[in-house]
């Protein structure tokens, strides 16, 4: 027994001696491989954290920042074209639906957190969006455009990235693409045959870095089988400093393709993850509170069709209203304009102008007044016109039937 006890102590002492010798060895020598290693340092990029995981039965369409459900009012009998049903969201496309003369659109855009605030994908952030989709055989690829997912910036009409359904050499495809702003062209970097994945649930993942030298990765899986996994690197996925990128789901297609059918798209198990910490928001100017000043984006104003507030680094209040005019649908109404007396006042319009543009303005439903403006998109330009106000509260509508107007910052009444 004593001999066994002594042997055990000898073994323990030998082990301690080896540990001590190893610890004394400098890092980088041949013996460093046997030394105890320190806990791994956290990667500068951080880790993936779930930022958004809505449920149709709980959140409905409130899971999204905004709803684009037949926003032109072309087919009210088909409403709702976008709705939650069971454990998925459904997007319907009817042959009567129109979003202009040559296209139809029933989509949702953006993501809302549990507290209702929009989630913003900012510069140099890396995100991963995963979901399942069901594409029926009535949702065909087309010779013109058909998009079922997009990444867009509110300040630029050109999409940043898309999942589309093109016809390539006579074959129906599903394609992932990105766009280049300087030439307004799309670039497909991954494709797969569409027909084998129709009439079943498939999983798709879009991972991207919103940066000047970003990347875009698209993965498509049918169960455990990977159909596509491609990555485009060193591409520009960030176009304007003060805006944020946001995804869109739904059906957006040209009506010019032959053989279109009434169809639908189903989406479920949506999840958005972010790698590392969020980028702080861009600091924007405060609103103008001086007498007679009315910000275009203020609460209570009306934004119809595509018109909506967007960030603006040079505008008072840090916002402007974009996409005014170009048709009868897209307009903005500034409400609550006060006047102590009935009479003619001077209205100064502050806006960002791309060359030469104009607003049509109607006060309290009266005849249109044309407001021509000339300027640049990065500088606030002003124009002053007389307007007839009534004593009390007035409404002023900004619109344009033939072309897009300037981006409205505010008005000042004197």
C-alpha cells in the first residue's frame, strides 16, 4: 500500500513539473504547442444576433414597415392582396392589378421590431435574411421582369439587389442579382432552374454587407439539398449616406409578358440576423420651429401612393418627402396650415431639385398653381409663390400628373 501511495505522489509531482516547464516556455517556440492556450479573443465582427423573427398569426402585416397592397386602387375587389394566413404570409397577383400602365405590384417593405420601430440596415452592417417560400407553377418566369424579393434604398429608384424569375434561353430560372447605380444595370451572379422548386417549400438565405465594397451571398435549398450557393464580392451596396437599406417581399412584375396567370407567393419562417453591433444612425438636422413653417414630413400630413418621408442630411428636420408626382396617385398633402385672416399670402417652398422640375400645388382643393424649380439634389432650393388661404386651417396638396416633382423639405408661409 505504501509503495502504491508513493508512486501516485511521484506521478503527480512529475505532471506538475511538466506543466511548470511548459508555462515557462516563450510563445512562438517549438514547445508552445503544448502550453495551455488562452480563451479565444472575440472576433472584431462579433456574432450573429437575431434582430427580427415575426410570426404571421401574431404580427400579421404589422411585421413590416409598410404595405404596398394595390396602392393605386386598381382592383379593390381583390383586397387584401397581401395578408397573413395560418403560418405564412400570402401575396396575390391578379390580372387586373396595376401599379402604373405597364406593371403590377403587391409587396411589403422593411421590417418592424417588436416595439414597432423600423429596423434600419445601415452602412457597413452585415445582415443575413432567411425564410421559406412557396412558388406555385402559376407564378412563371417572364421575358420581362418578375421580382419576388428586393433590397432597396428609399432615396433611389434603382434596386440594390433582387431575387427574380427570368426566362434565360427559353428556360424558366430563378436568379439572384445586384445592380450597379452608375449604369443602372443588373448583374445575375447565381441562377437555378425554376420548375424543380415550384409547388414546394424551399429555403432561401440572402447574406450581405451594406457597404461601398460590400458582398452579396445567395443560398437556395430544397430540404437538405443545396441548389445554389454563390457570392458576389467587392460590390457597391450602399448608395446614399443618410438612408438605410430595407428588404421587400411580394410579387412585382411587368404585365407586358405573354401568358401571365393569376397567381400567388407564400412566405414563412422569416428571420433577420445581424453580425456584430449596429452602426450608429447618421446625425440629422433638427426641425424648423419658426412661425409659419411646416415640415413636409410632420405627423398629420398625408402621403399617398409611393410618396413617403425619407432621411435627408441637408433638410430641416432631417427628412424630406420623396416620389411626389408622375401620375395621379403619388402626392403629399401638408395639413394644418394656419392663417388668421382670409387673403393672399406668400408661400416659400423648400425642396431638393434634380435639374429643372416643378410641383403642382392646390390649396383647399382649388385650381392648381405651378411651382417651377431649378437646382441640385444635394442642396435645398427655394421658390416663392402667392397662395390664397382662408381664415383658420388650410390644406396644401403637392402633386404632378406628368413627371416626378422635387423632393419636398418644408414650406414657409408669410
